[in-house]
């Protein structure tokens, strides 16, 4: 299957001469691959607009028909319409379109094992995220995702209507990992009804970028999953009447497109900080007894004013039991220099203690030559819950935990004495004193930008408080773009 990925990706480099960039290529590939699979599986497609019609034509007849096919399928209902919604052809040269069609036609995709099809598509998404600047905001490293899911244990057998959601879904990495966990850990014990729910009805998400939503739907489809992926701004749309048992998410970092304070009655803290608003959004849509894991930048742990208020709210409404400090470079090569954490919490009971695992101090930075692996998370996963929770139990059994050099327990009182600052470091980082192992320039820049972003958030909050007499309630700075990592958002790919 690696050969298939290499051939498809190699042709992408050829298409760059036709003005088609990496993102456009993945999008066009998605359209054609779906049509090929629909043809092999017998999925109903309007007469005259299926895979066979593309094989029969060439030249301008092909490009004209391809454009009409995209328009026609985009008007269909269901998954077909979702995949092709707003689809446009990016091909200028008919010969290049024909070559890609023939390349896809070489493989009987429906006959491939689900894992192989998924591997091929995710391999392309991973290459896209690594090669295209900014694409990393949609792609969370799979090693990190799988470690998080192993800790959360999103067992759909906990209830007959168990739901798993990602409000910043990216290309659906978290949802797919949750499905894979159930298949691996439950396996033959999955009842028929649960198998059906695993394929249809359990998973949902939201995505603000139409093209990325399309990639998520295709990625899920290749994994044998049909999910409800809504197109829109999860923060602006609000909670509605939808609530979920498990939320796994990596909301977008940075302040790009920020500056506005959401008009949400269910938000206690008014702020323009996107990450803080995502925390409040998750608190609103998580069911009592539900569990969540969120990837968040460092500033969420230490930011004052609104940041402190949101942390207090989180610890009052939820049991924030674990924080994992991720290694520097976790999002390499998608977004370098970003410092992030994973916060784990259960809704319904207040926080009594927080366990923090430092996977950053004295840990070699993640680089292209030393990528993130499952082994890096092995100790944390083992210590997270030494006694796995019983089926149906809402929270992890942290009572059996033991402190270690990297894993420390802090009481709620100790955290309160720090003014609810969760940016707690106790290990001396020897790498900072080694002149031969100084941080990379981009890491230093990213850290400085994080501090500036925190300051901007505080100034924006002050401007909003001043209202018409101050700055007309307008943000002091908006649209500033900082290094982003996501989701998603894997991804979020």
C-alpha cells in the first residue's frame, strides 16, 4: 500500500505544474476515489455521472463532463451530497485529469482491506500536512491521538446511546481512533447492535472549513464509518440540544479569525480567546458523567483573567484529574515549536486533585528525524489508570495511582494557592543549560508568540469591559496569526 501512496503522491508533484497545490490535489483525489468506490460497491449515482463516464471521455469533453459531474453530485442528498458539496474542478489540462483517473483505476479499492484503504488515504493526508504550511492545524499526530484514546477508553458498551464527539474534527483522527479502540479492545465481545452503532450513529463532529469536512467524511468512509459531521463554527452555533458521553478534541491554536466574543448564554466567561471558548463549549455539550480529553496550548494553563476564570469554572463543574505536558515538537513536521498539553476531565463532580505528567522536561525534542512514537507515551498510559475502569464506570480509578519522577499529584488547595495556575513544573530541565542543545529558533519564537497572545487576550478583554467609552468594545488586535496545530483538528487530519 505504501507503493500506492507513493505513486499517488508522486503524481501530485507532477500536477503542481498545472497549478494544483497539495490541498487541491487531495480534494480532487477524494472526489475521484469516492466515485471509484461507489462504482465498485454499487452505490447509487445519478445516471451518466458515475466512474464509467469518466473512463470513456478524454480531452475537453472529459474536463467539461467532470465539472458537470461535481455540480450534479453536489445537489444529491446524504453522504454523496456531503462529499461533493461546493466541489469545483481544479484541472486545467485534460491529460492530467485523465492520468489521475487511470492511476486510481489501477487498484480495486473495494477489495482492499479497510485498514489498507485507510492507510493509503491517511498516508496522503499526513504528507499533505507535512508539506503544506499551515495544514498541520488539521492533523494531530496519530501516536498522540491513540495514546489519549487508550487512556479515555471510549467503550460504546457503556450505554445503548453512547456518543463520541469532536467539535473541531479536522480530518476525524480522534473519531477513527475511538472506533479502532473499540474494535481492538472489545473485538469479538461487541454485540451485533453495537457493531451497527459503531459504523453508524455513535460518532459526530463539527468542522468550520468545508474542504476539511469533506476530507473527514472521506476518511471516515474509508474506515467503514458514517458519522454526522456538521459544517460550521461549533462555537458560534452553540450547544443546542445535543450532548455527548465522550469528547475528544484538539481545537485550533492561535488567534487567527479571533477577536469576537461569542454571544452564548451558556458561557460563564466572556472572552475572545478561542481555546478558552472551546473549553466552555465542551463543558456545555458534555453529559453529566461524561469524559473529555482536550489538546490545549500552554497559555490555557497559565493565562490570567479569563484564563483563570475558565480554569476555576472547569475545576468547579468537572473533575480535572490529569494534565499531560506534551514534548516540544509534538506537532512536527506539521507545526513546529508549538507547546501543548492534554487535559483530561469528567463532568459532574468538582476537582479534588490534579495529577500532572511532565513529558517535556529532559525529553529530547521531537524532530523530523526523531518523530513521535507510541513508545514515548508508554509510561504515561501505564500510569494513567493502573487498574482499568470497569465497564460503565464514568471516571478513571486514580486512587491506585502512585507518584513518580514525572507524575505528580497536586491537591485542589495547592492549586488554589497558585491562583489556579496549572503551569506547574518541578523537574529541572538540564537541556536548557546545555549550550549544545539549545532550543530551536522557531521554538523560541513560538514561546514568545504564546506570551504575546496571552497579553493580547488580556487587552481585548479590557477593551470589551470598557465598552463604548473605551474602544467601542472593539478588539485591540484581531486576525493575528500564530503557529497553529490541530485537530484534527488530527487534524484538526
